[in-house]
């Protein structure tokens, strides 16, 4: 299959690319390298002796994502392109929500437009933390993570 791996230059994404290539799939990576390096793509190719098509794009950019789907017949997406640093997510909550939710919506829209039925989403705890720790609600934050105060949720 032709599989689009977003965040494919990152930690989990790069290992997934190796496994997919070794299983005989064609891998297209979309990554903006905000938390990774282009050399990782070279390492994936060296390890597997297979070619990776790499797009250095931001997957919140719907036009850039559309270019990939126009250029390739994508059979499925594995979506790892997320921000996941817990401390930073508290310092910059809107940036994290924007990156992690808009990217997912852009990719879902592309799936709908191009009829892609396979989508694996590696969700980030930096967006879903409230679901994962339902006993606390963030009521105040400042520039310092240590200054974050929490109170029990009214469940
Ligand atoms: N590492 C873990 O143990 C773990 C566990 C469960 C879920 N996850 C989730 O899996 C995802 C990947 O985790 P990871 O540990 O591989 O992180 P990572 O930071 O190593 O990889 C994420 C990759 O996505 C890229 N990226 C981020 N935003 C992007 C955007 N808007 N457009 C294009 N590329 C973008 C980064 O440059 C990076 O290469 C995250 O959502 C994370 O929360 C990770």
C-alpha cells in the first residue's frame, strides 16, 4: 500500500516507517521538522535500503496536504505529526490545540475528498490530558509550568 506517515521523521513515526518499508509498503512522509531532522529520513533509507518520498510541510496547511494527495494515490494515513511536550503544552495551550487538532481535521478532510478509508491516529496526551486525568481541571496557567494550579473537576 501507499501509506502517508505524518510526523514520519519523529520518534515513533521513523520506527513505523522502517517497519512499513520492511513489510513491503511504499512510504510517503510529511513532516515540518519542528521536532526532528531531515537526516532521519536518510537513516530510514539506509536501514531499509528502500526509498522514502519526503515532503517537508506543515500538515495544518491544507493546500500542502492536498499536493501530496494529488501526487500520490494514498491508501492510508498514519498520523503522528503532533506536539507532545507536556510542560510546553501548558505554557502554550492554544498553539498545541491548534497544531494537534487542525492537523487532524485537515487530514480527515483529505481522506473524505480523496476517498481514503484507512486512518490511524496516534493521539497526543497534550490535547486529551483532561480525559486521561479526569479529576483535575486547569484553572490558571502562567509562563512557568510550576505555577500551574489545579482544582478538582465538578464531575
Ligand atoms: N512517544 C510516546 O511514547 C507516545 C505515546 C503515545 C502517543 N504519542 C503521540 O504520538 C505522536 C508522535 O509522538 P513522538 O514521540 O513520535 O513525537 P516526535 O516529536 O518525536 O514526532 C512528532 C513529529 O511530528 C512532526 N510535527 C509536529 N507537528 C507537525 C505539523 N503540524 N506538521 C508536520 N509535522 C509536524 C515533528 O517535527 C516530529 O517529527 C504524538 O502525537 C504523541 O503525543 C507518543
